[in-house]
């Protein structure tokens, strides 16, 4: 019996693969490597000392994807694969809807055909309506501000409807907030293609000198220092949450949505200051205008994760900053570094 991890060479996927293997699960990984790197697969094997099947396939291609189900005894799916840049989704909505939704429909059809009834879906806090009361809980109203978020919302709806129609299915929708950090070994971490969309890779690349300075978008929000506040969670805690979700799915049916966050909000400048203090490096920054669609504050109510999964975040902000910098220092060009 194996867990199929789609997008397993990606940032969160690779860390989750390590946790699954360390916990004793067998895995099968599929990734088209469009925004990830094959070296991540090699390093998962290096970290765990375990081998596993890897397929460089397109999930949207039903014939290719069916080969995975034919060749392996799959009993659970963790679905990370998908296009994930918010800004790009606004520019290329058709590409996002086509890729993210068609790949999920293909996956679900094959799960049904091969009698696989458990799926953990990589969702996002972007499904929550902007302006929701904080901390945001799973019962908050859902509404999105960009095509990326709407694809997450629609996939949640698809999976919920399947589990309603077919009572043996177990669907866990993990809504996570802002993953940062890296494996403590420094062997795997976040390696964005091109200019980073997320705060911490931008900070690490600026500290390294690859980027000139960090732009802080807006310092006039209604927060303690005027910069946007978010719930940052260590990717290792997030990976552990997926293992707990697999255990839950093994013995429960139906659909449940669960926040994975710390319940603590930190501002952009909190992150910059903590990063500088922990690592003894400077991060030059400038204040830039607000970005359209950004809100002042978003952080999780993580109570349900503790009650349902027995999970809670363990890593500190200092851990997140230290591990992010270790990864970047050891891999100045990400996975592109010559070994």
C-alpha cells in the first residue's frame, strides 16, 4: 500500500515526502517539474535512505496518470500539484482553471476506478472571504479575490460533492496559511522560479545579495507597525500535519476542512527584524505602495487541527528564520547549485 503524492518535488510536497517516509509510509511521487526540480527527489532519498517510484507525468493526461495507478497499489492521495502564483493567475486565468481543475478531475476519476477513497487536498487560506473576523476559523464565509484562490475553492467543492455522493470517501481539506522555513539539514527548501512571489525567499535572496532590496508593500495598514500581518508556519510543521491527516483519513469518512496555522500573526517588519537578529545579517528594504487585493491582517484559528488531528505548530519564528537562511546559504542558487 502506498500514498500517491502529486507535486511531491515541490516545496511543501518534498518536506511531506520526507515525513511520510520517516513515519514508515511507502510513497509514489508524480510531478511534471514545471515549477520544481528533480534534485528535490534525489535529496528526499538522501535524507531518508529510502527509494520510491517517481513519475515525470502530467496529471491532466489521463492515460499517463492511469499508468501510476496500474503499476502501484495506491490507497491514499495527497494532492499538492497545481499552478500556485496568485499574480500570475490574474494574468493567466484560463491556464490556472484548466490545469488545476482538470488535473483534479482526472485524478478523482482514476481514484474512483481503482477504488482509492482517501485524499488529502492542499488547499489554502485564500479561500476565506477577505475581511473575515480574525482569527479565521473553518466556519468563516468562503470567497476569493483571484483565480488561484477560486481554483482551490472549486476543488474543495468538487471533493466535498464526491464524498457526499460516495459515503466511503474520506476527504481532508488542509487550508494553510504562509509556509516558510526549510528542512533543518538545509538539503531541501523553497526554490522559486524567477523573482520570488513570497516574502521569505525574497528576504533570503536579498540577504545573499542576489536581489538588491526587499519591497515592503504598504506601511499604513491598521497593524502594530503599519505593515501587513500574516500567519507564518514552518514547512516542517505543515508536513507533519499532512501525516496526521493521512492517519485521520484512514479511520474517518466524509469531508473535513482544517486550518494549519500557528494562530499567531507577524507583520512583514516582524519577519525582517527576526531574520536579521537570528542570522546576524542585514536585509535592505524600501517601503512601496500597497498591492491591490492585499488585506491588513490574516491569521488562523488552529483549534480544530488540535481537536481533530491532535496537531499543533511546534516551531518558532526564530526556527523559521534560521532554517530558511541555512537552506539559502547552502544552496545560493537553489537546486540550480552545482554539486
